[in-house]
């Protein structure tokens, strides 16, 4: 469950990094790697324990104005990322 008032943070078991060989952002963890698509990489770059969900949505809406309102897409991704334990809310 996502918490609108608490900034999401990356689970310490994962590390986000740009992978030149894959030409995308990946989440590294002890058992392997998750290759992120472009949208997921853009969102995960903003998951820093400081940005609240509204901040992430506002930043992305400004960065990609032609994409329309990204609120539902961001919420959907953050729910999936939370369910996969990539991030948490504290």
C-alpha cells in the first residue's frame, strides 16, 4: 500500500544504477538484476526518500508535458514496486 504523505525509499537490498550495456536503469540485488523500462527508470530515479508521490508526479508531468497526466501511471508503478518490495514507506 502506498502512503501519499510519506516519501518512498528504495529498499536497501536493491541498488538503482544506469547499466550502459543494457542501455537502461536496472535494480541490482544479491540474487540478480531487474531491467527497468524507460518509464520505470524515470520514476525510480526520483525515489530518494525525500520526494513525496505528489512531487514525483509533478516532476514527471513537467518533464514530459506531451504525455498527459501521469498520476495514474505513477501510482500503478509505485504499487507494483511496493508489492515487489523494491521500495518502502517509513
